[in-house]
């Protein structure tokens, strides 16, 4: 005798699952690109300080977040994608920044990260969402 298990998810369950996957992918992006490099570098010739991230790390992170926002916009509402991604990215960034900052300026950075992530993921997910509606007619 063969038993078939059928899982039926409602719209709310799919939205919750999608939001959780979106948050996990966003936190994973921060972990993969930015969590491991926390040192500042001083150029021996000019004395200029840079860091803690290299340009290629931030570029890779932004491109990865754009892909996640596009996928989120295809399957979910942009009204869900933007706040979930903004909070899911800002939280680990803030914890890391606050742990190594003695000036308190991490809070300003956190606000800027939150606004930038919300704006970027909102624009990308909305654009893809509108493209999907146009292509599928729904």
C-alpha cells in the first residue's frame, strides 16, 4: 500500500514561508559577503585608512541582494520584500557594527543601511513585480 502525503498551503502560509526564506537568504548574503572582514587597512604611502570592506565585497553583496529582491518581487509582494530584506540585512550589520564601534556612529550607519536596503530592494522587487504582471497578464 502506497501512502501519498499532500501538503496544501494557503496563500498566507506561502507568504509566511516566502518571507522567512527571503529573510534567511538576506542574512545569508550578509554572512557570505561582509561578516568575515572587519579590519581597517592603512595605506603605507598615503596614510589613508580604508575598510572594513573592500569594494568587491560590497559590489558582490549588492548584486546578490538585487538577485534576491528580484526573485522576491517575482513571487511575493514588493510591500513584503522591501521591509523584510531591509530588516534582515540591517539587524546583523548593526550587531556587528555596534560590537566594534566606540563612537556610537554605528546607529547612523544602521539608519543609512536600513534606508538604502529598503529603497534598493523596493525598487528592484517592484520593477520585477510589474514586469511579471505585464508578461503573465495577472
